C-alpha cells in the first residue's frame, strides 16, 4: 500500500480505507461473508486481478480474513472485528450521498444488475408476502456500455430473494416497465411513485394488491424521500445466473 508519510491517525486509516475499490469491497462484506465471484456480483467493473490484490492487502492489515470453503475449491471472505469497525463509515458515506451527492449520478452510473442487487440486499423478510412472489422488470434506457439485458426478475420466497437474469419459469405477479434512470431515482428516493406515474414514467401491470406488495417490500415512497439504506447481514440466497 502507498503511504502518506505521516503518523497522523487519519492518514494511517486513509492508507487502508481510501484505496480505490476498498470501500466498496468492505461495503459488500458488510452484508455477510462472500465467495470471490459473489463479491464480483456487486463490483462488476473491477478486474479479477485488482480484486485479488485488494483482498490480499486487506488480509495483510487484518481487516478481512479468508477461510477455505466447506467443500470444493475457493475461499470465503469475511470482515474481521477491525473490518466491522468500518461499518459506521460506510453508513455515513451512504447517508452523505443521499443528502448531498444525488446530483452526481450520471448515465454512466446506471446498471440494471446492480440496481436489482441493491434491492435484494435491502428487502426485509418481514416485509415479504407469505408466498412466492415474482416481479418482472422491463427497463428502457439501459446504457449500451453495460451490455446488460433490459429484462430482470426478482423472486421473493421468504426469507430468500433471488435475482434472475433469465425467466425463472414462475408465474409473474407484477410487471414493472420503467426507464432505468427514472426507476433508479425512485429506488434512491429522489422521486416518488406519484410523480413518476404522473410523468408516465412508470407502468405497473398486475393487481392492486401486487402493486402494494412491491411498494411495501421495496419501501417505495409515494413522494420523494431519500431512502435510508441499511448495511447489515441478511439471510439471503445467492443470485442465479
């Protein structure tokens, strides 16, 4: 790691935490232990080489530890006590952006996969319906650079939440048709459901009960209200290919 050549505690912490990608790696591990490829689900733009390097650096300073998988090849990465101590910083960074940094979001920041992944991590089991529930997303305005499909599925099967890039084969309870940028703003709380629907920017195809279920599970507000994101360990299934 590069140093600032200072004994100042802020400088010493920055040498660890302020490396590119490191805060996002710690963010991912705040949600629980991860395999290498699971980390890449939340960090699709980082190269395998750089992710390996950052994990080695974090292990060297005892912020992250890795353990062999119970079966098969590979390792499981998790935060140590020192790593968990960074959680309040991650939370404050998220809160700061929600209050001060919303205007910085650009089309280059949009990614349907990361949007669904963010939803999956925030859904609380107690907010989910008692039966399996499927939401199909049809996004328009997906940036070409992402090379991602405009169709995604979110399968709520309490307490698990699956993100699917292919039709999972279940009956769909609700279809959400929206511009990716607009729905990202809705997810962040920069815009409310009522305003977005008034702009014809959101089309929901399904029963009123299904619509209420999705609004509750995703904590979507009727009017603009910045979302208070949680960075905690949920008990979730992994995303399907």
